[in-house]
């Protein structure tokens, strides 16, 4: 069973930020000149991407066989047998394979308890044998979108 844990305030704060971005672009498009809105659009897109990556995306997933830490641009899949310590402070830190993997989010108190409980239960249920390795991957769609947003915004400076 997959359970996702997030900060209680991340999504509401992201929505408020997106409303602020929209509220600042709306008058430019409706009242100002179209050119002003077109010039501001890349910066609003870049701000929206940053909000998505830092507030909306980060979470900790407890899976049947391990954890998945979803950070702004990088994901870490950590199997329970590889974990030798879990700290549930800010940020949640999972130690595996001699490294520390931190999360960009702090789950609610019940979420923190669930993260630790999942480790204890998963470790007890794990099959004996060598621990499989941690898999860390870059989130390519987020990287590509960020690169496009950054280049588009930088292009407005150069033009």
C-alpha cells in the first residue's frame, strides 16, 4: 500500500502563491498593453515552476518495499533492508548505504509516526538476503520545464 506524506501547509501555500502569480499577470493582460503581459509571462511561468517544484511536488511515499523521497528535482527510492536509521525532524533524513537522504518536506506528526512505523514493519517483513541498492533519479520533466522557463525568462532580458 502506497501512502503519501506531505507538509500540511505545502499545498495550500502553493495555491496561494499561484493565485498571487495569476493576480499579478491578469491586470497586465486585461488592462495593460498586450506586450507588457507577453514580456512578463516567462517570469510568471518561471515563478509557477518554482512553486511547483518547492511546494507542490515534495513528498515522502511509504511503499510496501521501501521509501520514495520526492524532492524538487530528484527522487530517491530506498528499500527498507538498506535503511539503518530514520530521523523525523525537519527534514526527514533516511540513512542508507552510508549516505544521508533528506526530504524537502516534513510530514504532519501522524505522518512522521507513519514513516517510522513503515520502516519497522517493512524491515521485519523484508526477505532475508542482501539489501538492494538505493536508486536516485533526476526528474527529467521538471528539469526540462525549468530549463525552458529559465531560458524563456532570460530571453526577455536579451531581447
